[in-house]
C-alpha cells in the first residue's frame, strides 16, 4: 500500500543506521514490525500469573484439558467460599 507521509529526515536517517536497512521503506517496515512485536509481548506479560499450565501435560485431548480446567475452577470456588 502506498502512503504519503511527512517524516523527520534526521529520524529516518537514524532509523536506517540503527536497523541497517538500505531503503527508507525497509527501515520503516522493520520499525513497524518491531513495534508490533513489542506490543504483543507486553500483552503476554499482562497474562503472567493468570494462566496455569500445571497438569496440562496430562491432557491428551481438548476434552481432558477441559475436565482439568473445570476441576481447577471448582477448587478455586471452594477456596473462595472458605471450604477446602
């Protein structure tokens, strides 16, 4: 897709030096790709502690995995209510 933009020449030159890109287009593609990659990593970092993979190696099928998930949910509900 062609796009017309006004970009700071100094920034573009520095971007090309940092990335080692030979063209402005390549440099901008690299910068955009890196920005997207970092944003996705930030999203994954926010999931830290929210996803439990323990015991998932026991699951052979998605049905087994679903059963493990339901059991874990039941345990958490019992704990929330003060039961063991």
